[in-house]
C-alpha cells in the first residue's frame, strides 16, 4: 500500500481544515483613513514637505499626500504600499503591532448593522 491518502480521505481533511486569510480584509484596510498630514511621533503635525526623514518604511520613498497612519502605533506609510502589505499581513511593517482588531471591529459593525430577524409562526386553528 502506498503512503498517499485516498481522494475520500483528502476530501475529509479538506473539509476539516479552516482556510485562514493571512492579512486584513479590503473593508478593514479601507477603514484606516488616508490623509495628507499626520502626527509625528516626536509631536506636532507633519506634512510631506517638512522633512526628508519622513519616508515610507516599505518603499523608502518620501511620504506624499496619500498616507495611511496605522491606528495602534501611528506609523505612517504610502497608502498603496501599506495596503499591499496589509492584504497579506495583520501587523505593522515597522513594529509588528497586531492590527487584527481592525478586522474584528469591522465584523462587529457588520453584525450590528444587520437587522434582527423575527420569526412569525402562524397557527391555523380551524
């Protein structure tokens, strides 16, 4: 007998395995606002023209007018760069802060927006 699993065994295993998406959903990423200025960790507000030290840690380019600032750690990145990162990771590219709570918040909001379902049972007494 060979060591390969039969197709029936493979199908059962496939049903039992939970597929986990490695990154955040598009909706969760879209909830992080895009801004043209952001709070600098040293204090104050910065814009792309103020200093050359403000670079996107992903592409190393100077930050421009489409910046996402991550809510937990306040690290700033080009929106396009960090969006691509967050599709495949649930952490900040710089400090690895866990951002999976953004996904959970989005799921909770969806559940709250869904109206409660009411079941009506009609009994015919004839």
